[in-house]
């Protein structure tokens, strides 16, 4: 796993990131610098390139050109998603992707196994070290279920049986189980009611305060502006603004492209 960096220093830096799909340029020379210890928002109208950039960061897509640096170390553009997780970047998805016929506890334990130190042979032989590690993985998974605010008794329930809001929390717990330095969340508040959204906001602030940097794509502009330390805005695959929420909401380019009446 990549070593952490001091709070406020760049954790993830992107330079000149471009991506085409056939004749369509989805991203054009995008640059971002996400400070460690921050909540960083990424917004823009539909089709602006947010999800494409998110997928490039997390390894589902490979950029055609550009540079990526994470925790002070160059990160190749062609790394697989699994390798990026091991480097310290975890994500959730806009459309929830849990293992629905596994329990909540099992969902988190599967992710925790990415940090397993016991090899396949040890697991097959069920050695003392393998049993000890499995117990530790189970205990940590239980801790994470409680950490994200899932009700007592959730651990043994199938993921498919949980409410929508609790499934969102479970997905965050599963991502946290990989011990990320950067937690990338794709519209985590989508479909939530106001009470659930406030609880999510409190959870993300807690995650940030516990030393994990958060990257957030979200259509809820009020949530972004009330939560994020810095915000970047994409439009037609280009970054048109970046700064504090106050700076971004008053930027004429952002008002014209996206925020409209919500900018005030």
C-alpha cells in the first residue's frame, strides 16, 4: 500500500488527462490536485465527463494520455482496478454493486481480504495463521458495519434485505475495508431522503476527520457546497473551475454551465 502524505499536501494529482470513445472526446486535458485530508467534490451537468474521469481515477478506464501521481509516486495509466485498490484508492458505484446474496458481514469481509497476508496455501490448509487472520478480518468487518452506522443485527442479514440507505452505507463499509487513503464515492446520496442525506454528510465528515481523503461525485449541489473543502467543475470534458465552494458558486462560468439559480 502507498504511504500516506501530510494533510494539505497533494494526495492525487492528474495532469493532461484525456480520453476518447471513438470520435467523442469525453475528457480533454483535465488537471486536478486533491489535497490529503480533504473532501473534494466533482460536479457538472450530465455528460460533462464526471463519471469518465472517476473511472479513469479508479482504473475502470485507461486514459489515452496524461499523468497520474498518487501520494508522491507516479501511477501508470494502464494499472488495473485491483492494483489501484492495493495502492490505496477505493470506490463505490452510482448503481449499488453489492453481493446481494451474501450477508452484510460477508460483503465487508470479501473486501478486507484484499489486505490478506496469508497465501492461498495457508488458507487451504487452514493453518493457525490463516485462522487468526480470518478472525481478525471478521472482527474488523464488524467494526466497520458499526462505524458507518448500520443497525445492530445487520451483520447476518442478506445485503438484498437491507433498505436502500443501509445498502449505501454497506457499500461504504466495504470500500473502507480495503484501508484506502482515498475513498471515491459516486453519487452516494442518490435516492436518499433528507434524513439519510444528513446522516451521510455526518459520516463523510467523520471519515475525513479520521484521516481518509474523500472524492465525491454528487448531483446534490447543496450537499457538495455544504460538505466539500474544494470543488472542481467539469463541462464538456474540460475543467472550467476549481476552488472553495464559495469561489465555485460565484464563478460566472459555473453559473452559466450548471448552477444557475442554485449558485446564490
